[in-house]
């Protein structure tokens, strides 16, 4: 089969730069949140259950050490095999996952420990049971309570940061995104199905949505883009984790020097102003 210079098979649409980023963010060998957690932190001790319904297999929370610093870490789990992915809803949390995360964040606040969350999910789990158990309420409560936490908070979007499902773990003092990660309100496939009635327009949707790291950074939705090893984080897991770990330590050192009241006020003000639109006379 012959190929065009772009690398796409003859007769097929060339792959757009936006879609290339999406393919890297979804690469099957890309490190998941727990891969980063295992390489960056030590002494991880997992906390289970939301004390209300159950223990969501899609979300892991636990105390750990970052060097000499004790922190709470949160990361969604996608699973490796097909069976594991189904068990974990492909990394999409149920409401009990968000409630477990919030319970752990409150424990961290009580003991003065910073909160670090890793996010790689296309959205919250949309199943009937999740809606019956209050998915929207759980997300809304997390957003509100994270904005008020009186400890330093850092979120890292390492793959896909999808919709309110990601935001419920990302209302933080510092929101960092990996170079090839994405932050969006809806997947390009779903956007194309709504706008063009055809998911085949996914590349066009990806270009229009402005969901890549540089684009969301320009909108003020994230605070820093973390570089990746050449070719993407999937090419060198230890190097990728090293870059992320260095960024976390740097931002944590800055946040620890801030008075608590000023830190919380700055966090809330940041999220009030994210992605504001201005008319030409206001610029």
C-alpha cells in the first residue's frame, strides 16, 4: 500500500497535527496515573471506600512521600487488560470514586498534607447506576470543596482531561499538563457526532475545539506545560516521570511559602477568570 508524505494510507485523509496529539495522549503504552505515582512517590498507602456506598475501582487515593514531604496522591486507574479496563470503567469514575477522593482530601487537610492528583480520563462514568447515585452532585461537591481546601493542591493532566469528570479532581492551586495531553469539555468524536451528525469528522472537531496543551495554556486553563521525552512519554516512562516529579516539587515549594488565606483566595480567583472572553475595547 502506498502512503502520502504525511504517513496516511493512500486515499485516506491525512492525519492533522491536532489528531496526532490525540493519538499520543491515547497511546496504549503511555504511562497512566498510577505509573507516574509509583515512580515519583514512595510509601504509597492506599485508602479505600467512600464510607457511603462502595470502593470505586477507577480511583486510587493514598498517603505517600515525595522526598521528605508527606502528601496525599490521587489517580484514576484504567487497567491494562480488557477485563481490567471493563472493571475500572476505562478509568471513568463513579460518584463513589469522587466521594472517596473528597474524603481523602479532607483527611489531608486535617493533617496539613498537600494534595496531588493525576488525571487521565475521558469523563465521568455515564452509566445509569452512576446517575442514580448522584454523579452530578458528587462532581459539583468536589469542585466546591477543592476550591476551599486549606492545603496546597496540584493537579497533573497526564493524558486525557475530560469534562467535569476531570475538573472534579483539578480545582487546584496549580494545574499542570503534559506536552501531549488534552483538556476538553467533550471528546472530539462526541463533538463531531453532535455538530456534524458524523463521528468521522473527529479530526475537524479536534482542530476546532482547541484542546491541546498549548491551546488550553493560552486560554489560562493550565498553569504550566510539562515537557515529555522525544516522541512522547510512552517512549521513556522513567524520564517522563522524572520531568513530572521535578515540576511537582518546584510548584509545591512555591505554594508552601504562601500564607494559607492568600493561597485559597488566589485559587478561587484563578478559576473565576479562566477562559474569559473579552471584547476588543476591553483588551
